[in-house]
């Protein structure tokens, strides 16, 4: 096997590979003999098929397979021996004639490839002289207070209450059917509990002014906001669904006189040492401990979000100042070979995206060589488990089922691995640049991130339109 090179420019060259007949003919004969042993045909016993028949039937295919394999092996060996990394897969030179495959006329083979090396350039943008903004997101005390209120309400409960009513107050009403202004003899009576926020505008304001043991008159079908007949029967009159047919007159009047026999109001949990012990919260003994835990969690979340934004800023800067020296005409030819059914216009429209992808991949390759990072199986497993816990919480049975499903999802696993790998690389990158700290509120940071995301979407849409 012989190799001949012809440099086109700093990154492109033609490689001609010449295979003599002796480089592959023995392998062709070997494959034909193997086929003879393994194959049986009608009229011939297994292993007794005439070689002439096999050569006519399979010869050209075996010859083509062997030649292509030898070419691939030769090309790979040459690139490895010369320490050459390719930007794209090899493409045939423009004037390359199709191989003449004829088992009855085997001759030397010569093929030529147009190759594009990965450009060798110095990666700019990663040094102490390169500065990037690192946002120090300030924690708003109102956010901590809101979280504390939500927590107290989460573990709060309704308790008997004799004070002034509010919309969160629950009242229990014992009611009797009226006949005019008097309680109807042998009339219907009922008992129900309602939250005052559920009352209609017609009754809410007046009932809010009442207290326990107060009495009031009401139309049972107008007491609740947006209540249909079924809800009134189920919720207020306590009538079983099967007692009456739909549309049947149940024989009960609209007007009732009710007495508030009990009232309850929601009381948020008191965060005492006994509460945390009862709820089995580890390492939390007081409200101050819980506030510290919440604050620390927000800090970690904000730091993570800030780090992500810093990585995006660095990545965008690297893309901007490191332009890949690659021949775009070569890329177009490569695309044409990869997607022969696409029109020239379609190929032209995809050029910018391909170039940007190649540019970014080249940068990542440089970073991989610069920083020796790895993602272990244990780290990947922990990341997947963390994602699963966000979906199912602490339910161990469901967690195991979700994890089993996730591990089988090859695309999910690969995407998670790649994200972790890039995060690790940029974690190292941020150590080599100058970070300029800038304080910012969470609300302003969210606006900044939204503006950035909007710009990215608009750029993508603009590229697609072009």
C-alpha cells in the first residue's frame, strides 16, 4: 500500500492511496473459501459448491467489501501514524472515478481523498487578562419571609375560633327550612361547613360581620358563589345522589334560617423545637435554624444560576473571538456528499449552522485537551437520581422504577453525561479567567437571563429564515 500527499492549503490536502493487487487478492480468496464452507445451494452439498459458481455469484461483492475495508484501514493507519485529526470525514476528490470492480479482472486500485485537518490555532479568551462578569445575586428578605410563611401554612391547621371572621374562616351552620318568616313545621333541616371565601357576593359581606352563635336567613341556592343544583344538594343539603332523579322536585324550599354553631380559623404552625422533633426534621431545632437552611438553599441555587450564566458568557465570547479557519467550499462539498438528495439552495441555507457547529466543536476539543476532566459512572448515576427525585420525591419504589427507565434511555443518559462534562470543563475554565463580581437582585438577574434567552431565540429564528 502506497500513500502520496498533495497539500492544498494549511489545513487541506489530497491523499492518494494505491493498493496493489497483492494487498487484497489473498483476502478475497480467503473470503470466497469461507463462503464455500458456510453456504449451501440447491443442487450442491454444503461445502461442495463449485468455486466458479461462487465467484460469479459473490465475487464482485466480496472484492468490493475487501477493497473498501483495506482502504479504510489504510486511511486510518496513515492518519494515526502522522498524528492527523480530521475536521470532517473524508470526501473523494472531484475527479475520482468509480472503482472498477470485476472479479475476473482484478488489478491495482488507486483512490484519492480530499481531507480537511482540524485547524491548529491558539484558543483566545481564557487567561487572567480575560475578564467576565460573575453575578453576586442578593437574597431578598421578602423571599425568605414568603418561604417561611408557606412552610408555616403547609403544616398549619384549623382550630376553634371565636374572633372576628375573615375569608379563611370556616363556619359550621345548622339550618332549618323556612315557611315565610317562620321555621316550617316538619320542614327540612341540615348542617354543613363552609369557608367564607366560598360565599356569593350577595351574602359574604354580611356573614363576615357575624360571630359564633349568630343567626342569618339565606337562599340555599344563592349562598355559594357559582354553585349548581347538584353542588347545593351534595354540599349544603346533604342529599344522597340516588334519592332523587335529575330534574325531579325534591320538595324542599329555597329559604333557610341558619345558626353558626362553630367557627374555625387557620392557624399556621408554630416552629418550636417540639414541632421539628415531631415532624422529624434533621438538624433543625428552631425557626432560626429553618431560616438559615432556607437562606443557604437560596444561596446555593443563586450561585448555581450565576455559574451557568457565567459559563454562557464565556462560551459566547469564545465563539466570537475564535473563528475557525475552515474552507467553506469544502464544507459545502462535504454536505453534498452526506446529503445527495438536498438541493444547492438547501445546502447553502444550512452552511452557517454547520460552520457554527464545527466552530464550537473545535473550541470544545481545544478545551478537552487543555483540561483533563472526566465524569465518573458514580457521578452520572447521582445526577440521574437527583433528576428522578425531583419528579417523584422520596417515594423509594417509584424512584427505583424511574431510575430503571432513565438508565435505559440512551439519549437521556448521553445528554446528561454531555451536560455534566461541559459543566466540569467550564468549571475549570472559570478558574483561569478573571471574574468581576457584580451585585444584582434576583428579579434583575431573571430579567437579564430572559433578555439573553430572547436574543438567542431571535438569532436562531433569523438564521432559520435566512
